[in-house]
């Protein structure tokens, strides 16, 4: 059944016979029924399907981190949100093929945080027990106390942790305990970023490596 809104010249929504009507991005669309594609998928189509599957499987467990890190990039009123922007970044900028022609996400190219601030430099991390010892270079233009560090940690199983502003950039080091359950021996990926706590601006994240 279809619904005709605002008289004969109004928006037509629904199905009449083989015709569909709907609204898309503020425009009234009328189209015919799509024909089913009975052709077998090409190699390129199969590779693209694999790429999408790998990307979505990777994104799922760290969605909360990406929602935070990309929250300011989506234009107001846009149907594209932080998750879609992160997905686009992963698909276009981080996907690579291994020796067996299988897609994987290169975590060194991944941005957990995105923003206009200059990213941190000289980052390093060391793990002692369940505590991370984090260091970074002190930058003169981040001397004000409004500039703080953000950290993101995750493994490829079931562990994520986000630390927002635990210390000022000017300090150059801090220690953070790992919280929750994580399996020893499964690498934890570590990312650094800078946060302007007054204007709520971020830098792009920097991949610092892994700890086990």
C-alpha cells in the first residue's frame, strides 16, 4: 500500500504495483522494482565483500573508541555519523592485503582520534604487570594546563580502554593501570592523542605500538 501526502502533487510513499515511492535526502524518489541479479559475483566483487567484512569485524569491538574519537567530524544535520566516518577511514586508508591476498587492517595506519591539533611526538610505552608507563615529548605550544593527553588501548579480542585527560601534555609521562579483563600474551595496541579540554578539540592519534 502507498500513501499520497498533501494531495495529488504531494509526496508518494510506499508501493503501487511495481512502483516504489520514498524520500531521500529531502527529494521525492519514484523508482521501479529492482531486478534480481542472477550473475555470479566477479572476483572484484568477492574481494570487496571480503574487505567490508574484515573492516566491520574490526570496527565492532572498538566502536565506543571511534564514536568518541570521530564525534566532532560529522557535519551537523548530516546522516553520516562518527561510526560511518571511522568506517570510511578504515576502508580507504588502513586496509592491506597479506601474502595470501586476504585483507587485514594495518593498525599502524589507524586513527582512533581525529582532530585539528598537532599530534604528540616521541611517544613510548612500557608495561609492568598490569600498569602502563607512558612517555611523550614535551612541546612548548602545549604548556597550558588545558592541553591534556588521551590514550586508547585495545586488543583484538574483548578488551578496550579509553583514558580521557589523565594528565597534562606538559608533564611528559604518566602511569595508567589496565582495567578489566585481558588475556596475557594477546597484544594490546596503544594510541596517544592530545585533547584541548577548554575548546574540546582533539589531535589525530599516534600509534605507539603494542604491549603484551
